[in-house]
C-alpha cells in the first residue's frame, strides 16, 4: 500500500513539474507582408469600392477585406487622401 501511495505522489509531482514549465514564446513577424499591388497603390479609392462590393456579393471574407482596406487606407493616409477619425478629448 505504501508503495502505491508513494508512486502516486511521485508521478503527481513529476507531471506537475513537466506541465508547469514554460514553453517557447511565439515569434512576432518582423515586417508586415505586402498586401497591395502596385496598381492598387495608384488608385486606392477605386480599389476600396471594389473590395466593398466584393464583400457584399460574398466573393471575399470580411477578414480578408479588413486587411486589404486597412492597407488601402494606410496608403491613402500616406498620400494625404484619407484622414482617420480622431477621438475627441474629454
């Protein structure tokens, strides 16, 4: 009986020790992959309306559209054609 109890205690402590160790942290990507093509960078307003229409028709998913629209709006912000809304000060 003492052997079984000591075996259970040792295995419990051993498993808690192995599961308690930290695993490797996931690495963050160093750079953002290029989402837009050169043609899309030239006329981002036109591409923005095409992406919105494709979402309404169900050709692309909302997540893909969010990534593409975010990249388009960043490009428009660089060129001065789009301003993101700012939260008003309290």
